[in-house]
């Protein structure tokens, strides 16, 4: 996943910092969408995962005014707490 995101952002494959997992952290995530499909008739907009990821990254890039202030607030709180 990290590799796909970095590629979509035009960054090098090693352009990230690895951190150890927290104790008790989930080792993997699996989503079962069968109830959404069966009971609500939902279908994903994108069948191609890479295309959906690219479009998601594009959406966030175009809407930085929506998420950037919250990100900055969180980072400032971490910095104030010495993290």
C-alpha cells in the first residue's frame, strides 16, 4: 500500500520512515462488503484498486483547504506535548 501511495505521489519507493507497531496493534485489516452488496445493492465505484487510490489522492490534493487546518491543529497539539 505504501508503495502504491508513494508511486501515485511521484515519490521514491523508500521515501518513508518505518516505525514499529504499537503493542496490540492490528496486524492486518480485512473488509467484508457482502452486507453492503447483498442488503443495499451497493457496488464500488472503482473496480481497479490503483485507479480508485489515484482518484482518492487527487480528491485530497484538490481539497487541502478542507483537511490541512485539522492536520496542522493535531500536529501543533503533538508538538506542545513534546512529541
